[in-house]
């Protein structure tokens, strides 16, 4: 800063000197020209008077003009005659115009001048008109005021210029000396302040990396500045003690220190920790409101992408007991070991050792990671007994992997905060599955239907969609139980449920309604024709299916179905269920192995209710 101020001061000094010199030269030039014009006019008046006198006395005009020409600073002098003198006095001392300036003065009758500036000499050429007066009228045939001629005088103003330049030098020298004295005095006065500024700047830079140092107060400062500096030192001491105390307590709470931030301001690091803890708290509140496990996992993935800037990672669950591996979420390209361990999840090192696996120290930690030019980090989180969540990160460089390693504590904290909620969702899911699933066929039961309809029906009405309701019943199922036993009967029901699952969409709902009776809800079907087509397809598949009973013996079964449409047949779903049951009854009454569409006439022809 000090050097910059000195340089700026010198530049300002040079600019001021240039400005003063320019103004002075301009004023000198102006004054010289005006002085030359004035001198020329005075000389011309002398010449005019002398000419009149010499002409009247018939004296030697040449001697007179010669004496005038010898005056100081007069370089040249000549008389110019107009056309009036030319016609009357051929032998006059006036000469014809030399140049355009002479002609312009003769035409205009006004004084004009021309400046000729050289590197050393400067001349001013002045031409003054000689206008006719009363005395001239007796000698010349002209009117009063007409221009009879002109007097051209060339004056050398170099002497004036030299005097002016010497004056400028004197002024500049005085200014320079004054500026130097002011500068030296200012330097002595401001040096302590420059020193304070330098120390303050260095102190702030040190504080940025966590080093809080008091300023040694320079001599020569005003009492007010000394007091401000002391206040600053006290503030730095308090800041140091407070920030270190906050940092120590937060680090104790978090349990780690990022190695990459050892030379940073502890308050900045503490701010990052507090921000992360605040985000962690908000995250915990959000996941507690999520409905499903997958919603929680998706929320965690968003945190990884948006907060931690992670680009390549995969969530997968490993059930050690069931030897099952399920990929939940995949972002970017990361799970290079999936093909090697998907059928043998017990080979996963993170799941087997129940610990994190990182390749930054030992690149071959996981023998199944088959991408040699990349690096990985696997976090293991126990969800419930025998069920592990493995989060698998992949980076292109060791530096990126080191960043993940430094962030691993907060990454793990997010996962651990979500773990209890995931555990609850899994337990609730298991309870719901057991409560809403039929134990034999694993299809939904009537309880699930009753609960799900509370949500489904308003949504169908809101979206203005349709539901095709199929009630179906296994034909002559009792005979199977009687002839082959209940084990074969259960097998027949399982086969039927398998066929149903393979021939409906994922959005459709399959329910074991009771015994050998099943319900199919075709959600969002576009027309009854489409519903009938699905029903006939199911009937054909059941009809074609062969079921092994014992010793190579097989049987084939058929089903009867009744179809009713919601809300086309009724705005009450319970009524639609009764309508489909009526249609099913009619299908069984009319020979079985068929699909019957419900009509209003069936209510009166079938005495069911």
C-alpha cells in the first residue's frame, strides 16, 4: 500500500507539473502574440505619422523606414499599396501585396496577424491597414476610411518566449521543492499509519487460517487510533478464546476433524459443522414423515447429490439370511462389482465384515471390483438383523476419494439418522404384508381390499378412470379336494394365482376373496371390451395349464368369471362387487368356464339377494 501511495503521489506530481507547464506555455504564447500585435500597431502609427510628415516636407522616406526597421525585435518591414495608390502614384514607396495576408488586409481594412513558430525562434507577422483620413483626401482621390495601403511588420518574440520559459522553470522548481517538502513531512507523519495498516492486513490473513495474533502498536499514532488498536487486540483475544472453545466442543460432539481444514479459520469449520447438524436435524424430521423405505432412500440420494456433490454411488440391500441382494438406487456409474456378487451376496466384503471398505490404501481390498482405473468407498449400515444397507461410492481419482473419506462422518450420520425410520418402515411393511397377504397364494386378502379402496376409489373418481372388476371361481374345486386331497387343492390355487400374476398388469390388484374365489381389479381399463379380453385371456391360460398331482398324473381346470364396471354400472363400489358376483353366479349356472358381463336384467332373473 505504501509503495502504491508513493507511486500515485509521484504520478499526481508529474500531472500537476505538466498541467502547470501547459497552462503557462499557453498563456505565454497568448501574451506574446497580443504584445507583438500591440507593438506592431504602435510602430505602424509611428510610420503613418512619419510618412505624412516626410511626404509633406519632401524628406527621405527610405531613411525613415530604415531607421524604423532597425528597431529592436523588428525583423522585417514593408509598405503595401492598394489599387488607389497604384493608379495615382506609380513611384510611391508602397509595394504591391506580397501574399494573401496583405491582400486580405487591403480587402477587409482590418489588422491581421500570423504566428510562425519554430523550435528556437518564434515570429509574429502583423499587417495593419492604412486607412484614408481627412489629410489624405487632398492627395488622393478616395473617400474617407478607404484602405490606401498596409504596413506589414515581422516581429521576433523569441526573447519574450525565453523569459517566459525561464519563469516557468522557476515556478516548477518552486512547486517541486514544495511538494518534496510536503512529501517528506507527510511520510514522517503517515509512516506509523502505514505500519499499522500492514500489521492489520497480516493479522487478518493469519486469522483466516486460525492464527489469532495481537497487533504491536507502532509509535507516532494519535491517541484515538492507539485506543482503537487496543480495542481490536482485546476483540481478537476474545474471538480467539471463543472460537477455539466452540471448535473444541463441536469437534467433541462430532468426533472428528477434517484433515484438509487444519489451517482454516475454526469458526468457518464450526459454521460448516453447525450447518451440517442443522441439515441433519431437518433431514431427520423429513424422513420421519416419509411413507415408504424407498422415499427415505431417495431423500438420502438427493442429499448426497446436492449437498455433498457426489456423482457416482449405488444403494443396495443385502439379506445375509436369505442370500438376497437388491439394488435400490443407482446414480451415475458405480456398481462395477454387481455382476460378480449379485448371486452370491455373502461375497460382499462390506456386508461380510460389517465395516467400511476403501481402496485408497489397498486398491485390491475388494477382489470383485473389476474397474482398475477407479477407486471405491463402501459404507455398511445395519438396518435390522441380517439386513445391511451398503452405499457404494466410486471416484476417478484418489483426491476425490480422499474428499469422500473426509466427509464420511457426516455421510454416515445421515444414514444412521435414517436407519431407525427405515427399520420402522421395514417392520411396518412386514406387518402389512402379513396382515394384507393371503398366506397360501401371497395375493392380497379382503382386508387389504377394504383398506386400499379408501384411497383408490377417490383417486379413480378424481382421474375419471374406470375399474374392471372380475370375480372368478375355480370350477368344481371341491372335487379336487375330495379326490386328490387338500394339498393338491392348495397347489391348484397356487397355480391359479401364478397365472393371474403373469397375465395382468403391475397396476392391477389381485385378491383372494375367499376359498377358491378370486377378485381381479383392472385399474384404469379403457373399456369393457378390454376387460373382457383380459378375462378371456386368463380363462384360456387356466384352461391350457397342466397341474401335476402325483406320479406324472396331471389335471386341467377351468374358471368361471363375472365382470362389472365401475363407475359405469354403479357409483357404489360395493354394488359393483355384488354385480360381478351376480354375473359370476350366472356364468356358473350356465355351464361354467365362461365370462359373463353383468347386466341389469340379471338382478331380476337371479334370486341372489
